C-alpha cells in the first residue's frame, strides 16, 4: 500500500504518518503544528456563499455556504522566522 509522506516545511523532518492521516495536506510536523497555533494555526477556514440562482429564474435556490481550508501563509512565514532565529542562537 502506498503511503503518503511529507516533510515539515520548517525543520525538514519527516511528518509522522498518523499525523498526515489525521490532518491531510499538513505541511508541519507535530512540534511545529503546535507552535503555529500562536500565530493563528496552520490553516484558515474561509467561507464562500454558493450562488445557485440565475437572475430571472423563478426557481428559488437556497444557496449553501462552502467552507474551504487554505494554508495560513502568514503564520507559516512567522514560524519560519522564529525557527531561523533559534538556529542562529545555537
Ligand atoms: Zn517541524
């Protein structure tokens, strides 16, 4: 069976398989996923209203709201800065 593997974008360590299964699309190892929470988390949830009615149509469509998870790039950048500063301290 094929396994999904990925490396942490911050420290380049392998992300463990259970974490990848639990959080598909993650780009952070467990440690950095915890650290990024102080910057608002790894992902942002954006809501978008579905537009299903055409203008002029007599049919009334009740549009739903689609939520989408997008990477929180700003938080990622801040976390990377932190990580690089820590490396300089050593
Ligand atoms: Zn990491």
